[in-house]
C-alpha cells in the first residue's frame, strides 16, 4: 500500500494530533481492554441510577410521552418534508430545550441518564424531533458553553437557550468533512480591535434553519510555535440576526425529513471579542471534546428505536402464519428476531452503562462513548434491515399505503430511512474506527515513536529502543499469563464463562496490537482495514462486558430472562470475534486496495458497460436552479 506523505497530509495530521486529548487523568475500561487489562471493577456492580435522580425526571417523562402521542404526527412531518414548528412551543412549556442546561441558568439540569431516558422516549416516536432536541443541547451551544464558556457567557446565553432559543453547531464545510486542516471559513481580527470578521460557508448544520445562536469553527491567523507555523482553529458564538449571516439552502434527505439542516453563509459577519469561546486556537479541541461528551445521545436513540423495531417484529411473528405456523416458529425468522432481541439488550446495556459512568464521573469515557456510537448505530441499522426482511413486502411499503388498504400502518419503511443517518451523524463509523484505533495504539506509539521516525538521531533511537526493550520484555510475556477459569467471575453466574472469555481475549487482542505494530511499524496508520478489525474486536468485548454486568444487575432484581438475552448476545459476539481474529492479517487488503487504485485510473472502464448518462445543465440553467434553492 502506498504511503501518503504529502505536505497536505502531514499538515492535516499535525492539526488533528494537536487537538487530541493526550492525557488520561481517569481510568478507561476500554483503554484497559486494549492493553489486556480487564478492570471489571469499573463497570461492576453496574452503575444503577439513584432513586432520587430517577424520580426527578419521572413526571417529566410522563408529560413528554403524552405530548408526543397527542401532538407529534411523525408521519405527516415525514410526508410534508417539513417540521411542525408549533411543536417548539410545547417543547418549551415542558422545559425540553433545557434538559441538559443547569438549573441555575434556567434549565432542568438533568443527569446524563435522565437526558438519555428522554431522548430515547422521543426516538421511539419521531426521529426528526430527536434531531431538533439533541442537536440543540447535545452538541449545540449549551454543551461547549457549559464546558468552556466564561461565567459571563453562560449568564448571557444559557437562560435564553433553556427557554427555546434554538442552537446549532457549525463545523463541516462544502469541501471539508473530517479533515479540519482544509477549513476555509476564516475569522480575522476586526480593524477596531474589538472583534472578529467571519467569512465562509458551513454545510449540514443541523438546526441551522431556525437557530438563533450557533457555535462556529473558523480558521484564525496562524501562530509560530517553536519556529514552526501552526494553523489555528477557533470557536465563536454567533447570533444569527447579525448582519451578513444567511441560510443559503435547506438540505433535504432520505430520512429525518423534518430536520432543519442547512448550508449557512457568513459574509463579513462581525463577532465581538467576548464571543470567542475558550481561547484562540482551541476550537478543534473544543469541537472534539464536545462531540465526545455529546456522543451518548445517538446511541440512546438507536437503542430505543431498536426496542420499537423488536415490538413490531414480535407482533408480526405471532400474527403472520405461513405453512401452518406463525413465522416466529420458523427458525430462519426466529434467528433474526433472536439477533434483534439480544443485540438490542446489548445496546441498552451500553447506553445505561455509559450514562451511569458519565454521571458518576470517575471514568474517562472518550473511548466508551465512541464505541457506544459505533456499536449502537451499526447494530440498529442491522436491526431495521432484519425487520424489513421479516415484514417482507410490508416492510418496504409505506405506512400510509398499509393503512389505506386496511392493515396496521407500521412505519418500518420510514424507520429505515430515518435510521440510516446515524452511521454518519456526529462522526461516521469510519471516523469512530480511526479515533478508537489511534487511542488503542497510542501507548505503543509513545514508546516507539522515536524509533520509527527516520529523522531521529541514532543515539536517541538506541536509547529509546533500549527502554522499550526493557518494558516489553516484561509486558509481552505477561499478556499470555492470567487466570480466567473458575472460581473467577462466579459472581456473574452462567455468564461467568463469557466474562472469562473477555478476560482471555483482551490479552490476545493486546498481543495482536503489538504484532501489528511490529509487522507494519510506521505504516500501521495506513493499514486501516487491520486497525478496523482490531477496533471491532475491542468493541464486541466492550459490548459483552456491558451486557454481562447489566444482566447480572437485572437478575438480582428478579429479571432472570436478562441472563438469557446476554448469553445469546455473547455467543454471537464470540463467533464474530473469532472470525475477525482469523482474518486479522490477510493478503486480501492489499489486493483490494490495488484493484481500487486501478479502477480509479480507468483500467476497469470496460467493466462498467453502457450507462445512461445524465444531461448536464447549461450555466444559465444552473444559475436558475441555484436561485430557486436560495429562495
């Protein structure tokens, strides 16, 4: 595989590395897994929600459920392709815009667990409503403002945001996705020295059509650090009634057709100095931390949505009779429903584990949150695929069409369209893989960095190699040692064997990471297929651990069936893990990469055959279309 060492690539990596959280002040359960250390004490006993905290949201959830059922017509919103903005008032009366805003600033001050209970409830009814509420406070202005704002900024904006002033988060640009080094939106110091002038565009800004206050990431003038010019990305709070701000286009999508996602333009938008958030050059780190802390919302929505899917699958499996028996009696269908049920249980376990740990505050959750996003979005997508298949033609048919001919209008087709975006929102599955992989190999990179860099002086290389040799002489053999048999993990009952498997396999995974480092050395960062498999194994181990601990807690409360759900999930996950280990290092990767490079060069054009090609519009026609879109 060809290495990419262009100046652009190096610059992009430098920007990304400078924005990473490099210190680990608190323990990480997943971080330990990658090093072969299973620290069960971090997740067991399972972090149950305190009764007083649960009671704080119970009445709110009842009112929220009633409001959704009586007022929110998800089918109509989807059909119209437009949200019912009158609902904003109802959400405001409930206090729903301020769920994550502290009470001292006029919000409800919910814990992470209560907030995710509310988001999950809404997700079982209307995905577009989830997007409005969560984009406003999971990643919108309230979250970074709570984390990084001054007291003056909090007092000025949080009460407004709690009372329904919609907010948004603007990072992505038309030419920039996950590569912030290419960011084109700029903020330059104003001539008066009292503010900044913003110019540029931001794309796919959720809530952008109605937002009053937005956090905007901009390139500010570079600074020289240790003799080297460094790009600066800075965050600003922008009020959308400022001259020069405009919504250029409302984007329309396959699903979530009621969201207000937009292309935004900044034309000499003036922002006062007091609206700079956290500090100059800290914008990308702010964005990444905001996304890390706000990333638990999508997993909560996916898990709740999967419970709705399971309900539909169960009812249909009982009602639909084929060949003299309900289809749930046929093993082919039963396998799919078992997968849905066991994996929904694992999703729920991850949501309540990470929410509980977030509220407890004694664990670094950046890896757990990324894995929750990765696992739950991928699993939820597989769940809806199974449900469509189980429902057959009725899964592909719209709910309106089903009702028109006298059948139950299950919105399976809409759920599928709404569910697909979750693997893209707030960092794609590929980005989650890369983020987790970077942190998984980081302990080894720190020890081997000087050894692997060509520019390192020989003396330093020899010294670093000697230190690394001493460390690994003790560490590597220890990854083969460890007792995971009985009576260890007996506290998990019939699931003890599965937790023992997690223990053994985490050590095997840590050895595999080391082997990958030795095999590919500096080229490992480009072996994304290998890194992704490592992450997939770690993610399944995390999901198994969460499911086992969750089931053990529920079993003590009398929910004995929880053990069966966890058992079936763990059996499936173990098969997946073993298959992934078997192909961890495969020559398929290089062959596939080579094929694609040749395909991109046109060497397979003969294979495409004859295709109907679109008629390209003239420049005049294109201008007319753009003008209509702007209106």
